[in-house]
């Protein structure tokens, strides 16, 4: 017994050393591919800032380029963490998020130059600080969340947290009067939009809830018009979410968040059940909700009026000025754009946040806009691919839900500023100025990285 006991530590130590050496020698194909893409992303971001300076001022300001180097250092830090903590994570997610964040930062900086803002008064400076916090949050999640399935245990905790976050703007002393009741302010200095984090909490809740109730939701119902419709008692969760979305639209005067959360749940419901009937019912409820909101709520009526008649002489100098100005900016950009730093994006109100997409379209042109949309498309496809490759329902639903939410947000925002659909109060992911959106989107990046690493690292069952 004593001999066996004496040998066991030696065997354990040898095994640990062998595993460590194997990990060091094992080529990390995914991380090497990611590093190559990151170098390309850094070159794009640096060139964008340099072109902005040359176009707007005619000279290079190395100070801000040094600041942008901070973004490079942060992303490289995340890359190093992934090499040790998640070596099999998807190699495309971080580079795409880096390029989009860098392009957004360059355009925000360009508008600061036009407005003459410097120091802390410049939104680009604050955007850099938010990037530090956002990427730091992503690194923290990658390091601490070793197994994403742990989130399943706290399904209802995340659901409660999502509801609390949505209700925070109604707390006396926290809410701010900024049109829609979606912002909170701490000390009059720090402003935050809790709904951005609420969508992540609710995505985790929806994934956990649908995993637990999938069997009842997929039960056989009535077949009509070639589609199997669910039983009436199974419509409860969908109707409850629809009522919640309508409450957000009415109480918070926030059309975008209500549409986003309800659309996310319908998409995840379809992935969980595979029933087309859920999508049909969901779209029908959206149509009914929009119709009711248009008839009852004046601000929704105004948005639809501006959407249908953006160039009406009676409104173009008032309520529809922002939409019309953004469309004029896109038209001015044409096919190849005016060039970074050579346009006039600052003429459009909120050109750094809500209307950053038309700002980029004016200076990068239709080609640049298509390139940005392609980046979003690839990001979404990678996220959905991560979900579909998963072997557990929770990871599949969570990855798909988060990816679809980001894609839906892009569609709602881009469709609104281009006149395709009525304008809402959402922001363009990664591009727009604002810390809450930036933090939420980089958290989504971290969760997708964790899920993809688990999917690739898990041994596959081979049947001979």
C-alpha cells in the first residue's frame, strides 16, 4: 500500500507535465487564423483613423493614433486569453467585432473633428473608455465562465434580472427624460441603457425555458392549411411575451426594444420546435401590435407619418428632418463615397449614435455600406453555425438567439435610417457611440466564443 501511494503522485505529475507539453506543442489552428485576421483588422482600423485625419484636417495627429493603439492592445490581450482558455473558439468572431468597433470609432472621431470637440467632451474619447470596459468584460467572461451550461441552472434568475433591468428607468432618481424611458443616470454623470443587458439576460432565460418546455411545445396540434398549429393552452408564453413587448412600447415609448425582444423569442421558439406555425402566429401578433400602437400612441403615429412622408414640406424642417437628412447624406455618398473626412455627416442630428450608418454611407459610399453589412452577415452566420453544431439544446438555442438578435437589431436600425421601415430607437451594434450597446455586444462575442470552444472541444461519438 505504501509503495502504491508513493508512486501515485509521480504518475499524476508526469501525466500533468505530458498534458502541458502537448498543449504547448499542439498547433492552434483556430487561434493562428484569428491572429492573421486580427492583423488585417488592425490595419483597416489604423488606416481609417489616418484617412479621417488627412481628409478632415490635412495632417496626421499621432496622439489619437496612440489612443487607437489601445484598442489593438486590448484585442491582442483577448486573443492571448483565448489561446489558453478557449483555443478552439471560432476565429472569425473577434476580428469582425474589432473591425466594426474600429470603423465606428473612426467615424465618431471624424464627427468630433467637425464639431470641434476634444478631450473628455469628445464622444470618441468616451467611446475608447467604453471599449476598454467592453473588451474587459469579454475577457472576464471567457476566463470565469469555463462551462456555459452553468447558465442553465440560473434560468429564472436571468429572467428576473432581465425584467428588473427593463424596469430600472422607472425607479425615481435613476430614470432620465430623453424621449423614450430607456436610460438611467447615476449621479448625473454616468448614463446607461439597461435594456441592452436585459436582452442578453432574456436570451439566456428563453433558452433555458424552451429547453425545459420543448416537449409540450412540440406536441401534436391541429393541422390546417398544411401547417400544424399548436394547442390553445400552449400559446400562453407567446401571448405573455407579446403583452410584455406591448407594455415596453406603451410605458417606455420604445418601439425598437419591444420588437427586438419579441422577435428574439419567436426565433428561438422556432429553432426549439421547428414549427412554422409559431412564426406565423408571431408575425400576426406583431402586425396586430403595430396596428394598435399606431392607432393609440401619438409618437408611433408620428414615426409612421415621417416614414411615409419624409420629404413633406410641413414636417421636413421639424419631425422628419433627421430621416430626410440621413437619406440626403446617403445619396451624397453615391457609389464610392466622398472619402473619410471629406463629407458633412455632422449635419444630421445624432450622426454619431442613431445615424452613424448614414454617416458611414456618406463617406464610404454604397460599396462601403455593403462591406459593413457583409461583416454583419458573416458574424451572424458564424453564430448560427456555432449553435447548429452544438450537441446540447441550451447552447444551440442560446447561440442562435444571440446571433439572430444582433442581426434583427441591424435590420431594424438600417431599415429605419434608410426608409425601409419606420425608425426606432435602437443603435447599430459595435458602430454607434454609447457604452451600454458596446458592452452588451462584446458580451455576446464572449458567449459565442465560449460556446464555440465547447462545441469544438467536445469529443464526437463515432459509430462504426
